[in-house]
C-alpha cells in the first residue's frame, strides 16, 4: 500500500517538473506531455483517494480470515518474472 500511495506523490512531482519545463520552453511537444502527465496524476490521485479505504478494509478482512473472496479469484492477474 505504501508503494501505491507513494506513486500518488511521485505522479504529482512528475507533473510539477513537466509543468515547469513546459513554462520554460513553450513547445507543442512539452504542452502535450504537460497535459498527459497532469491528467494522469490527477486521475491517479483522485481514484486512489476514493478506493484506498475500501481496498485496505478488503485486504485486512482477507488476511484476518484467510479466505479470498471468490470474485477476486475470477479476475486475479499474476505477474511472473522472466
């Protein structure tokens, strides 16, 4: 959870750096990067604030009971390193 929460702040820092760069150079490319980074950072921050409490409660219940809800098993994605 800390990594995902840290991602929220990292996205904001990236958006600020891109914003400062755009205001110094004022090119169309930097404007596009500025719009994309700001949109992604805002969406991530807003979405995370909405789901963090529900997500933490769901994980806490799963670890306390030792039972994963059946619906989670239907859409579980497993990343396997090479």
